C-alpha cells in the first residue's frame, strides 16, 4: 500500500474527479481529508465512501476566498500530498466575459492552489511531500467560449513548473490535465447546449480514444503522480486526455 501512513488533502472531493481521487487514495492505504464548500455535501461524500471511512475526514472552505484557503491550511498540521482538484468551468465568450466571472475563475482554479501550496509548504517539506495540480487539456488547447478557464488552466501549468523548480528536491510538483470527463461539470455544459445530444457527441469526439473519461480513469493518473512510482517526476505535465491534445486525424 503506497500511501500507508500518508495524509492527503484532496480539494473539491465532494463529487466528480476529486471524489474518485479520494476513494483511490483510501483504497491504497492513505488517510484522506476531503474538501468542498459546504458541510452537508462533505457529510454526504463521506457517507458514500466504501469501508475505509475511519481514515477519511472532511473540512469545508470556499476556495474563492483566500482567507478561507488559509484557514483550511491552518487546520492541517501534517501533510504528505496536496491535490488541488477543486475547479470551476463557466462558459462565456470573450465579449461576454465579465470581470467578476474572470476573477472567480482565476481565484478558484489558480489562486487557491497557490495560496494552499504556500501555506502548506512547511508541512509538505517536513514529509518530502508532493503537490498535484489538476489542470485541463484547456491549459494547452484553446476552447472557444471559455476564455477565463483556458487562461486559468494555462496559468496553473506555469505555477506547477515554478513550484517544481523552486521546491526541488524537497517537494515534487506535477500537473495532471484531464480531457472531457463524465462529471457534473461536463453534464452542466451538455445540459445548457442548444442540442445536448450533439454536444455530448462532440465532447466524445475530441479525444483520439473516441470517448470521454470516467472520473476513476483520471484518478489513476493523479494518484500515480503522487506515488513513489513517480519519484523521478517533477514539473511534469501529464496529459490524461485520451490524446485530445496530441493531434487530429485528418
Ligand atoms: N470534467 C471535465 O470534463 C474536466 C476536464 C478537464 C479538467 N477538469 C478539472 O478537473 C477538476 C475537477 O472537475 P470535476 O469535473 O470533478 O468538477 P465538478 O464535478 O464540478 O466538482 C467540482 C468540485 O470542486 C469543488 N468546488 C467548486 N468550486 C469551489 C469553491 N469555490 N470552493 C471550494 N470547492 C469548490 C466542488 O465542491 P462543492 O461540492 O462545494 O460544489 C466539487 O467538489 C477541476 O479542476 C476541473 O477544472 C475537469
């Protein structure tokens, strides 16, 4: 069990990819701190976990607020792995993007990982820890209609490389970039499209593998990045996108 005796914080683990990550770390022997905005959602996520709940706990914080990010970090004394998975995706063209939408997207997707990494650094250094940021294929591909999200995920890749450079060899930092994945985030995008079925087919057509991912498939890549098997990887950008960013068959 790679994570026996290890403590892992997974932000945004009430559902979606983060919930699958939390579950996989628990199966691999870790003690996991789940996180989401609201205590009720956290309690429901904890109740859904199979068997290993003795090693699972939860802390609520709204990561759009830097003060709540710092309070979350201050409530954790020992940490081996920080997974910055919480994220928001708001569709909006360049012309329609308001400053509020821009600021909220940057706050949750980039500023929170930075504040948490900074505040939890002493704990991570003590344990030769790992930071895994959850990016997106939108970090390296332009998607029409989500300018703030593309900018935020691109910045998260830059943050990851800077952290890796400054913190080596004590703390590793990596970014796992999922492609389209079957979660509430993707379902919300499909549901608001003019033709939801066409939108679903379109998402599935981007990856070379011809389908969207299951959250558990992305969790495998994230847990690998944090594992001893990845001990020679730092600053790596792991594209877990079914080949969406690798190329196009023409
Ligand atoms: N799904 C995809 O197709 C896809 C593709 C590429 C990258 N990603 C990235 O993968 C990560 C997980 O996405 P997902 O699809 O699993 O998303 P999701 O199903 O929408 O879940 C988002 C999680 O983030 C938390 N969260 C959102 N805003 C927050 C805030 N202000 N403060 C604290 N927590 C907040 C949510 O907690 P609450 O319960 O409090 O709402 C929830 O646990 C994100 O970083 C996303 O950008 C997803």
